[in-house]
C-alpha cells in the first residue's frame, strides 16, 4: 500500500506533501515535497536511511530511526513541528499498520 499525507505545519505557513511507499507492507520509503528549507534537509536524511522497517519503527522498545532523524535534522526549527508525526503516520498507513484518516489539531487561545 502507499500513503500520502498533506501537512499544513501551522503558523509558519509551510506545506509538505509526504509520499510513503512500500512493496512488501513492511519496508517503507519516503518522498517529500515542501516549501520549507529545513524539511528539505530532513527529506534528504530520511531518503538516505533507505527503506525503514515499519514494524521496528512502531515498537517502543526499539525507538524510531525516523523520529530520531527528524529530531537531529531540525535544529533551530520548531520543536513542535507537525511534519515528523505526519511522516510517521504516513508510514503506518503505507505498511497497513493504521487506517488512513484525517488527523486534526486546532490551536486557539483559551
């Protein structure tokens, strides 16, 4: 299965499209289209990782190479950037570990 995620990152105004692809329902590769320079750097690093084992990525005992790479790739970026979690969710859908559906976070002053 393949998955696509459209991510509007928030107040920064940047948009990212994530394509997560797998041929064996386990090892996932990514392609990102974005107008954010920091996410372009993340894209290059994620691509360099090669296919990620989605089953290993979701195991909390292993840690996530994807999320660790995102953390290391985005210094000076908002620590709450929505793109890394969008990548992770797209990976889950591509590997058949989650159903596709919208994820929403709406922030307002209380």
